[in-house]
């Protein structure tokens, strides 16, 4: 099976320009088997032939692979800690040096909930301090989810961790129980497609949020990604990862823990 998987990975790299070798093999096989069964394909190679001619199925496969499950202010305690201990420090430091541009990268942003949550958080914290320029980039490997992010339309399930006053302040009600972010918040975020492993990292970031992404990568690829993030961050920048993720190997020497999750 490993040989078949290697053939699949090589073919996808040539056809789509995406290197799936960064994923753990067992994880990749589970996701492939799920789509093989869902499409009633005869085999891995039968599914590969389907992907070659069906762009919609390729998008569904990416959705399955990425597990684009997110919501606004997911893990509220993380956002609360970040606001009190990191966000305030950045604003104070940037203000004291008259450097009022803050750059943020939501890596693996899915449909934009995390990136927009950060935009709302900064808007709330800065208040009328309009001299600050907050620039947020959201990137993901799946272009379909990015198109949804740009529309910024969500249901109440996505807003279950969002305070009612924030919903009333920053969202416009739509029919069928949907809500759309207002233009002010939407304009704070830019979305574009990016492969975290194979594409170069963004530069001069003050903050990187990359949560629940590394758990799907091999250990070697995790370490490579951490090195990339280190090179992307400014000298006093912050990296926020998922609660079940950790920094290990040589990358541990590059980061100083601010807080770790305790179960």
C-alpha cells in the first residue's frame, strides 16, 4: 500500500502542484479511504483518475484533508489569555517606538473565522486608537474555503463563542439565521492560497496563529514549519499553536514559552 500511496502523492504533485507527502501516511490513507468509499471508486488508482477530471471532488478531498472545522473565538480561554498577555504588550511596545503597524498571519485559516476573530479582538482593544494599522493575512491550501472566507457569511453555530454585543456590533443579520461581518472588519483581513510546507513564509509578522494544523503533519514537516514560522516572526513576535500541539526538537531552542495548556 505504501508504494501505491507514493504513486498517488507523486501524481498529485505533478497534476495539482500540492505535495501531500507532508501528511502522516496513516492520516492520509484514512482520508483517502473515506473519499474512495464515498465516491464508490474501485481503488486508490480509480479515485486518482476521478481526481484528474473532477475538480469538485478534488475540493471535497481537500476539505476532508484539512478538516476545516472552526468557529469564531474557538477556545475562548486562548483568545482571552492572548488579549491580556500578548496583544496588550504588542500595542504598548509598538506605540512606545512609534511603530504602529501590526502584522498578523492566520495560517491554515479555513473559512476565516480565526482571522476575523483576531480583527474583532484588535478593534475592541484599540478602540479609538486609529493611528494603528492592523494588517491580517489569512492563508489556506483550499481555495474554495478562502472564497467562503471572503464572503464572511456565517451561521449561529459559528458564533456560539462570540459575545452578544460583538454580534450586534460587528455583524449584519441576513435571512435564514445567517450573519455577515461588517465591511470595516472584512477590510482588515486579506485572504490568499498558500501551501505552508512548500511556499515561502510571510515576512515581518508580529503574530502567527497556526492552530490544529501541525497535528496532521509528519514530525519532520512539523519541525520544518516551525523553522519557517521562526523566520517569519519579528524578534519579539508571538506564535500561537493548538492546545494539543507542542514545539519540540531543535525548534524548541528558537521559541520561549509564554503559556502552555494545562489539562
